[in-house]
C-alpha cells in the first residue's frame, strides 16, 4: 500500500464500533452489516471489551476469539476498550462523581483508576488481543472516552500507538495529536438522549464538512432504536460519498504537517511516553 499515504487536504473518515464482545455479538454483527454497505470492512475499527461487566470474558480459543482473529486477518483494527467497561471506583471529587454517574451511566471505567490499576488492565487487555489476533493491538480507547489522570499516565507508560477521546486522536507513542474535532455518535439510553443525538449527528455532519478528518462511532445500543439506525445509515452514506475511509494507523503513520495533523506538541506531559517498555 505505498500509494495509501494521506494526501494534503484530502478528506478522511474514521469509523469505529464500540463494545465489541460476546455480550453484544448480534448487535455488533448488525452494525457491521450496516457499515459495510458503505465502508470496506478493513476500515472499520473494532473496540474490544475483554470482559464486559464481568460477565462476558473473551478467552483465547473460544468461538468469539476466532471471530476476532478472522476480522484481524482481514485487516480490521482491534483496539483495547477497557477491561470491564464499567466504572467500579468510588469517586472522590464532585465533578468526577457527576461525570461518572450522569454522563456515562457509570461506564467510565478509566475515569477514577490509579495509574498502576490502569496499567494493569490496559496491559492485560492488550496482551489478550495480541494473543488472539497474532498482531499488535491498534491502540487503546477508554470506555465513554473518559480518562482520569491515572489512565492518561498509563497510556503514555505503555506507549500505545493511538488513543482517542471525544475531542481528539493522539499518539502516546510519538507524543503527537493526530486530529482534533468531536466524534459523531449516538446515544440510546433515553428518549431525550435519542432525540438530541439525532439532531446532534445532523448538525455535526454539516458543521464538520470542511474538517480534514471526521470520526464516527456506533454502539450496540444504537441497534435497538430504528430512528438511530436510520440516522447512522444516512450519516455514513453521506460521509463515505465525500470522504476516503482510512484506518487509525494510516493517521498515525502520516507525516507531521499534513492537512489533519497538528504540529503543536502535546502540552500535557502526561500524554507523552514516560517509561516506554517498562511493562
Ligand atoms: Zn464502550
């Protein structure tokens, strides 16, 4: 793929499926079927939860592990997406307590973890995915895109190639921000959230028309609501018609200074690799 280096000013699209694991296997299949009508399967990143809510452990040699291996063999990027996904920490600060409870339905597993605990879970998740897929994990994405200070230090310590939160993609390994801008996503937890995410997807799709890179993320819960599936289908179709779907690793491999990179160093030293190879 020598001709695949991103061209200046080209418009790119990053697409991901969150919460991949045996707990939501039918939903993930449905999302893959929808997305692959518009995007090649090797351009759809899968965010894998090793043991969702402590009741859906992925084990090497299991049928689900074989599916992950198969997808990886066909070019799909597999990310570590937490371990349990659920936030089981007692939060000290009022703001963190509010975020954990109200913004994520307590799914922000990495919001309150210490660096040591975060490293332990991230390293175990990475080892599992690499054992199953036979290749490096694509990166780490915290559940609900929420990172506490311990999680930010941990991704730097472990030197992940790619991480993302709601507003940016960055590389702890290189210390670069790879792209900025909100991710287009949907929420299915309540009628009010469904309504606002439908409006939000429409508005963002238009507001981000000139962006170098647009990110789109879908979740298993989206499949329970036909209006969300319609919105996802329309949004993916419109974006895929105007943009080239790429892999996260294409973004990380692109030279600094192209249309979607920020050359600015990451100001927060916690985003930089502190002790690569230590774990
Ligand atoms: Zn998730």
